[in-house]
C-alpha cells in the first residue's frame, strides 16, 4: 500500500469515529514516522517489556524465522570491514543494532566474534583460561566504535540492523490544489502484509482502537469498492 492508500484507510476510520478530527499532512507525516519507529522497536525487542533479571521481550531479534523475515529489509551485511591498528571499527552511518560478527582466522577457518558486556571485559582480558585470542576473539560496544580483542584482527564481517527509512507523504499543486505526489514521497519499507499493523498503531495514537475486525479484509473490500 502507498502512503496515499494508508491515508485513505485512516480517513475512513477517523470519519466514522472522530469526524471532527483533522489530520493535516504535517501531522500525518509525524504519525507515519512514529509508527515506523515503534514497529521497528516491536520486532527488535522492546526494553519496556523487560523484568528485573530477565531482559526478555515478547518479540526480539531472531527469536523466530518470521521475526528475521519481517526485519529482512533492514539487515545490512558488510564484508571485510577494516579494523584499525587499535582494534576498532567505527559504526557505519546507518548502524542501529548489532547482529553478528566474525572473521577468517585463516583462509578456510571462519570464527565468530563474541560480543560481551562491559562487566565482562576486564575479567576476560585478564583471564588465563579464556583470554581473547585469534581463534576466540571478543568485541565490545562504545559510543562511536566497536572494540575488538585481540586488537591485531585485520578485517571482520559485520551484520547489523539499520533503521527503516522515514516515510514522507509529499504533496504538489495541480490547478491550485494540493494533491498527493507519489514521485516525491518516501514509502514504508515494511512488507505490505505488515501495513495493517501500522494502520492500527496510527489509529491508536489518535485514540481510535480497532477491535474485532479483520483489518486486512476490510482494506481489500474498500479497495475493490474504489474507496
């Protein structure tokens, strides 16, 4: 669905439930952006759902194949990322969340890099039994870079998540009237099967809950009716 299609569906529910509510283009774009980020957070795991001692969300990155498929457009793989002489890799500009990292210990032996917490760092570095070494490397996140140990690793393969592009509903003038400009708009990157979820979220922001209705079937009916 395009942003215009989604706006038309939203308009139906707004007119039915809050006919005096006006949602202009500026406000609509804010709602689109909010839903875009909130939905991304749902699939990657909401910290708000964590309990003391149990950092577990109802959904989280790669807890299931469906989870990975939903986030597929936002998975970035970088081959042979150069590690500097200090053992550091600066975050890519679009980096949001770590997924996986590894490197070739030799031409045929690929080893994973273990991400660790700051509480574990000095214990691991000074541990005589499991210190970081070329066959058992570790990494840790800092403000602007990822630090690798041992520091003489030359290249790594890095997989991470980026944020979805911000949707933008653009308009242009035709005969003095503002109309939807599809060419200048930025669409949701989410697969269309998830668009009903985004619509529910936006309606929720507006205080219009959707209950006991198959929204997808409803949308398809309205499309056939030309609404």
